[in-house]
C-alpha cells in the first residue's frame, strides 16, 4: 500500500545530467501551483510529495530529463490538486462560489463570458449569444449558478441524445434510455439494462471528447468490460481515443469542480 500523500512514477534510467533544483511554478486546471524540485542520488523514480505545512515537492533522480516534468505533473494534476486541497494549499475543488457577471466558463472547449441582465418581467432565462452566456434574472438575488447549471443540463440532454442516436447507429447498438446526471467521479456509465448515463459537465469539454465518452459507453453495450476487444471496438469508431482520454485526465480536476468564478 502506498503511503498517504506520496505517489511514485516509474521512469527510464538515462545518463546523469544537471537538473533544475529549486522552486518552480506550474498552472494545473487554471490554478497556479508552486513546487520544489529536489534531485536525489538515491531516488530511482520521480516522487511527488504533499505534506502538512509544505507545498508540492518533486523528488527526481539526478538522471531525470527535466523537460519531461511538466507533462508528468499535468498527467497527475488531479492527484496533486486533491492533495493540496486536503492540506488547505488550494481552494477545495468542491467549494461552491457564486458566479458573477464577467466571469468566464467553459462550453464545448471554448470560453463563454457570463453576462447578467436584470429582468423586470418576472421571467428568468439563459441565452447563448456568440461567445457570451446572457442570463436574465428577475432580481440580482437570484441564484446564478443554479440557472447556469440548468442551462448546461438542457444543452447536455439535447446534444448528447443527438450524438447517441447517430453514434449508436454507427456501432450497430441500441440503448434503452439516455440519462443526464451530475456524477462526482464518472463521465458516463452503462447499466445492464442498456441505460446510458452521462455527466452534464461534459458540455465543458470539446465535442470530439464528448463523442469519445459516448462511444466508450455505447461499446459497453457489446462488451460490458474493458477487455482488449472492448478497446479495439472503441478504436474502430474513435481513432484518437487515446488523445481524448488523456485530455479528460488532464482537465478532470477543473471540469469536475463546481461552477466557480475566475480569480
């Protein structure tokens, strides 16, 4: 069992070289993360450490190629943010802050500026206008986050249902129902009854990534596992599935967070 707060990553041994020891900074899912590099002659693997009272420490073998480090940190971004949040080093990803006019939120891989318009006709509404999401409210005290989340859910129900119908025909499968949920740890799931569930936060990701998740779950209608045959089926209908899976992994911490304002 791995000790809490530590993560080991295997690296290939190479010839010794100088390393950039000291303090550095990287942005992970929109959050600036300071970290300290500590070369170690005894280390055989890269080791990420987050402890009480310290920032992220990256212990590296003296032979490690430092140019690989940013990609490695991004790939383990969710682990890093979760550990830092646990020790109060970054804002908890589950913190719920109210959006305000001028904040930027992601939609289908692009940024939208939130614009609030007070509506005196007792009608609330959300409308997409190019690169702006215009929210009409009956009063400034109305809950903006709830209105925006409901809009995301409506867009997800429409887009994902359309893509499921098209992609299911391509795979030669038929699902029972399409359900939009707000899962904390899953992008999608497939039940034994043929029901497909998808996370509404997928609407923040680029459309090709959404298609990958849909194809992934549709493939489970033929292979209810993650066997070699399953991944061959996914690859047959989504040639860049590895890139899309990597994108989700690298942006997971940001997409699974609640709607929050830009700092």
